[in-house]
C-alpha cells in the first residue's frame, strides 16, 4: 500500500515533529522528503531533557525519507523576479524547496514550512495550492491527537492562510518584485 501524502518539509517542521513526538509516525504515514540543504540544517532539537540529536542523513541512507536537490538554474529561476531585499529574507532551505516546487519535477508534493516569508513567496509565485500548514498535515495524517508536546509555537492553518493572502496581495501589487 502506498503512502498517500507527499510532503516536502523544512527544518522548522522537522524540529517541531521531534519536539511533539510525532516524527516516526509522520515518516510511516507519509512520503517525506527534504531539500538537500535541509538535510544538513536539522541537527538537533531541544526537549524537556535537553538537546537531542537529529540524524537526517542516516534516515536518507536507510530510505526512510527522500532527499531532493534543486539545480543551480532552478534556484536562480525561483527568485529571478523578486527584489533582492525579499530574496535576502528567504532562508536557503526554504528557497531550495520552493525551487523544487517550481521545477515541475515533483508534481503532487506539498511544501510544509514554518517560515512566514517562504509562505508568502509560495503565494507570490502562484503556488498556493502546493503548500500545507503543519496543523493540517497533522490532522490529515491522524497525528494531531498523538502529540505529546504543545502545538502553540508550530504554524497553524490560520497563520498559513494569513501569509498566503499577504503573498497573493503582493503578487497583484508587485510589491517585492523587480519591475
């Protein structure tokens, strides 16, 4: 039986999953991928018992999750129409994930991020249907009821919708776009 969800996660979401105790279940319920940059960013998380390590590399090696890599041309293409000040606010892992979405090589994959600028960028590029909130991901995978920590810092559906709306407005007004 194939896993129904195809999710491309950023570093924040991986850390939230570890903090909330649902990482292993998410990997079981969904096809999980990370951008190659994120594979090197997510190294540890803070728990009630101190810092704990995250070894994304070994999980990729064991084929528990996938590692996807954008080309230099895809990375450049993802931001070519954005003003430099906006591009500077995008973190590299999120930029690579957005480039992967734009590439067309990963149809059906949804991006899940905790980064509000990345949420706006997705909408500014007309890709609002290719992103999912962490809250909705947990609900759709049946993991929301299994959370062992508090969800208050993780991005909600309401937060995602707010930033998508802001990004859509910026797409129309051309704010943060090169003329």
